[in-house]
């Protein structure tokens, strides 16, 4: 099922417009991540789709059916929350079966469905336990199975991994991805964590200030950002920024002059800041402020005109370094924030 918000406007009380003429579509059968900072409107969109909020204007469509005023109980959706929301007094088996019991599904059919879902999310050996006896990751698997119990047309995941540690988070990313592939259910995954979005989503919708900034694959958003907001949000370490007016002449000469004349800011990805093979090949010289080992990568903080961060410079004892910039990792932005050029354009 395809889910669409069309020209939706919503304002909370006291009057503060959260969404204005907002339009987006979650394609049929895809896992889409709705990514953005806190307060960007992500949960509002999820609650509109769930029927927990009603827009002041606009339409919510499930395929061609207008569900804008339809009660959440009639929308055939499944929801998974950050805090699991399991019934503490019920076993895992009964938690998963609960929506089916409320729908008056016969016990034999309920148990067959529970067995299928428990196998799908890999908790078959946990069915007799209570939620308090499970790890956070296991509880979230139970919540996912329960959300899928009634064969929903739309699965809504509201920050489902944010309370998990790194190891469990990585495990659950794989579980969610595999479950979505196995069921084919249209899924919206709400998160503020770009790694979650980049690793499991077919497409990412990046939201900021109630506006849809860009929709695309993780590669699209990283290599061809529409604007500075997208470019700064996607990628770690964050994009280095250098005012065009203060660029060193050798660095300026490596960039397209026609675009440079319209730009105010140069963005440089951390991997594009590299150690020059000889001082004569350097585009500028920088002072080493700090070097930190992050697993296989060395994170190097440099002071040039602005402060810069590189992941391509090996550990060194030198205090100053000749630096060159790979223009493949460069982006030029206008004063409006629009991206005028990327190194991939060359």
C-alpha cells in the first residue's frame, strides 16, 4: 500500500504551524526512513498517518482511499514505539497474540500466527517469558511481532532503536530490514540517527523545520545534497565549511570559476582533506590541533583559516602539514543554502 500526505497543514495550540502544505509519499512495499533532528516534525507525520492526529487541512491517502478523518482503529496499521509498550503481566506469546484476541481470531489461528512471527523475529525460545525477563532488544522484537500480527498494510516505527545500546541497535537494524523484506509491508521508520536510516532504508526522507528537504537513497543525499541543511546532516564527521571569500588561491584555482563566483561557502567532506605528497603540491598549510584514533580511522583536527576535520590523514608527530583537497569531496553553496555544484558534477 502507498501512503500519501497531500498538502497537509497542522498547527498546535498555542498557534504554531508544525506542517504547512506538506506533501510526501511512502511507496508501496518500501522501507522508508523519515530522518531529521528533534522537533523537525517526524513524530507529527507518524501520528497523522496513524490517525492519532487530524490535520487542519489537506488529505491523508492510503492508495486512493481518503483516510484523513478515519479512526486509527480502522486504518490497518501496526505501530512499534521507542519504549516497547508491552503488557508487563502478559507472556511474550500473549503479547503477540493480543491484537488477534481483540479481533476475535480463534485460538488455533492465533497460535499459528504467533509461531510464524516468533520465528520471523527469532524469539521462539522466549514465548513463555514475561517482558521483564527479556533484554531491550528482545522486547523490541516482541513489539515488532505484535505490530505485524494482524497483517497491517502500513508499519510505523517510532524511534524503535533509540533506547538500545550499540550492539543491540546493530542487531535490530538487521532484524527490521529482514522482516520488512520477508513481509513486504510498507514501512515508515522514524529516526534522528542517520546510521539507522542509511543502513536499513530503501529511501530516506530528510525533514527539517517541518519541510521535506530531500528524498533519495543514502548515496543521493551524501553525494548530491540539495542544500546545506542536507549536506551538514548526512555524513560523519560533519561537513567542513570554508567561506569562499577566504579560500587560499591554490584551492580556489582548483574549483570551477563560474560557479565559485556565485557561491558563498565551500563544503569539504572529511575524507577529501588529504596530506599532500610534497609541500609544493599543497593547496594550503594547516596546524595539527589534535589526532584521535576511532577504530581504523584517525580523526585529525586542523587549524587553517577555519577549523577543519579530516579522516584521511594518517597519525603523525608533525605540527604543521601540507594539505590538498580532493575536489570529488567538495560542494559549493549559495547564500540561500542551495547546492550549486558538487565534485561529482565534474
